[in-house]
């Protein structure tokens, strides 16, 4: 069913992984340019370009739409602009931050991640409709994981591009909570919005498209309840996830350097300052040790860590 619907819409989902978000590709039509929703991480930019060229038969991407501006969703923007001069559309609240390239506002500095500078030509405004392929998609607010994030909904087919607002089996980090802000309530609001739209197919930011929307919503709500009841669990979850993200990028890192990276990453330093009983060095060591014990990382005789 999913393949048939996507064929009717003319879209293709390039499922990537956890370092690079999925790319949703729309060939050019008489009413819309060739477009891609989200562009993956900077270190995968060459691979992203090759995948998009293959998908479009060599035709260039003319427009990029970003659901939000975390580095794993917009890291390929600069390479695509260099290759084809494409326009980039970003959520309206993030437009000025891109124009001034405010890396604090854009979260790249806080998470210690890379994103080459790009320019944005257009803002995606909540409630507007954007032509992708032959049909219009509505821009829907999706706060929580990122306060500026948006989703894209095609009401006729019931297809919803949720990015990181809803995954099938896991919950994305609620970043505002790590920085001392509000995010759990907003994440619940985004889930309520998804439920009200009654989508038949969800295209998440990571993982395969799925139809079990009710089950995914229930699982996400349960996880939010758990994290809100014990924010320390959310912090531990974020530390593991971002450490693995860093390892996927680096592949092989000396253990002492990985511990130092964890201690020096601003978003964790900020969270630890609100936990007066926490020793950052001991906590960082424990995070790395747990990843080794859980067999997510290997350590060699020279003290270098690598992804299993």
C-alpha cells in the first residue's frame, strides 16, 4: 500500500540512517520544481548528491525544504546549493538565524556538530500550502524536539512527513528540556496534532515509512511520560544518542578524547550545571563505559573506540 501511494504522489523516500535523515524526493512537474525534503549530515553530502542525481536521472535538485535545522537534516544544503544553485526553504522562525548564521540559535555549537553555511531564500510558514510534485502539502507546526520544526501533510493521500516529531519505535531527544526550557508539553501537543490529522502513512525523519500510527503515538506518549517523571533518564538517553551520533561520524576515536568531547559539548555542560551532585568527568566516563558494555562500541588494545 505504501509503495502504491508513493507512486501516485510521485515521491521517493531515500531511507538513510541515524547520522543522516531520510531524504524525500519529488521530481519536477509542470507546477513544481524538483525538490527534496531534508538533506542529511554534512559528512554524507557527497553521498546525498549522488543518491539524488540517481533518483532524478541526473536532473538537478531545484529546491530544498527543511523540516527543521538540526545538522542531520540540513547538513547537505550547502553542497546542493553549490552543485545546482537550488533554493532553500526553512521554517519561518529559523529564517533570521540562517540569514545571520547564528550557530547558537541554530544549535550546531550547542551539540558540537558540523553544518556548512548555506543561504535560505524562503520561509515555510505554518498553515501555508506548498506544491510538491503534482499536489499541495500543508505546513504544520511540530514543536517539542525542536521548537521551530514543521511537518508536511498531504490531506488527499493522508501522507504525513513528521521528521523527528514522530518515529515508529523510538522518541527523538526533546532538546529544549536539556537547555532548561519547555519541551515535553510541546512534544505532546505535536503528537495531538498528528492524531487529529489522522494520517494513513507517516514518513519519519529516520527509519522506514509506516502505517501503525496509533501504536507509534502511544509509544511516544509513554516515553514522554517517563522522561517527564524522571528528567535524569532523558538526559542519560540524550547523552547516549548524541555520543553514538558523534561516533557514527568519527568512526574511530581515542577513548579519552570521546570522554572529553562529552564533557565539553555545551548542551551537556548546561544540563550538568543544573545537576549539582553530578561530576561531569565521572558521568562522561560512565556513558562511554555503558556503550562498551552494551556492545555498541568496541575498544581496542590502544584505547581507541569504534562503532560495532
